[in-house]
C-alpha cells in the first residue's frame, strides 16, 4: 500500500492514518511529526523549521523533501507507507513522483478528506496544540487553500484522487476510507 492522506489541517488525516497502520501494517509517515521531533531535539533542521511552524506557514520545500527522501529509504518503508501531511505543495508532489518513479513504487491513491472550514476551526481550537491559536489556524487554512489545494487537480489528473466525506464519527470515516481504497 502506497497512499497519501490529503486534507486541510484538522480534517483528521493523522488519526485516520494511524488507524490504517493498524490494519495494513505499513508505517505512517507524518512530516508534521518529523518536524516536531526535530524542533524538540533542537537540531539545525528543527531551528530552521520552527518559525514557519509557529506562524502556520509551510516549512521550505527543500527541507521537507529531503526529510521524506531519507524517511522513504528506511527499511520499514520498502513495502509501502501512508503519507500524512505530505505533499503540501505542487513542488513537493512533483519531487515525490520523481523519487517514487525511480524506485518503481508509484503512489497508488490519494485520500482527500473533506471537511468544512468552520468545523475545522472548531476542531482545531479544541485540540489545543501550541500552533493552534485562532489566528494561526486561520493562516494555516489560508496557506492550505493557496499552496496545497492545487494538489486536488494534480492528483485528479493522475486519476489517483479519492474524495471521502470527513465528517461524522471516526469509525464511520474510517469505514468510508477503507471502502474507497482500491484493493
Ligand atoms: P501538521 O502536523 O501536518 O499539521 O504540520 C504542522 C506544521 O508543520 C505545519 O503547519 C507546517 O508548518 C509544517 N509542515 C508539516 N508538513 C509539511 C509539509 N509537507 N510541507 C511544509 N510544511 C509542513
């Protein structure tokens, strides 16, 4: 299984990716988690990423692309993976395609979780993470619509996009995703 979870912040990508890991035994690869770990470690990469993360902006493409390149080379990613929060820009998607083509392991499907903006704001405010102030949340949504939303057409053109209703209870959403997976 080689898939990516796609959706605005707060649509539940991470939660659903985690559930899929339990069923399909492939690793969840979350650039958000990798970046938070780098920040916590205080590595150079973490220092570079922190300002962008605090402001709800995207971390530079080169930084996350390199991070993904290294992560995909790990042994546990050789039989598949669930990308969570990557790619988030056309540049990232194109680089990923090149990387995976070289490995003859193309992405199979992109699961697009659809949730209305106002519901997202409410969900994120109740999550209470450091970068979850209302101002930063609104900025993340703006960044999503400017830089990440174009990926909908990108993957639609490749015939890989699968849109799933991301509202309702967690199990219902999960069942919709599994049903939508082409396997
Ligand atoms: P997330 O946990 O996916 O919501 O990510 C938290 C923050 O990490 C985002 O608001 C971005 O600042 C940064 N981030 C995560 N993934 C990416 C990515 N693929 N490209 C750029 N920045 C990212």
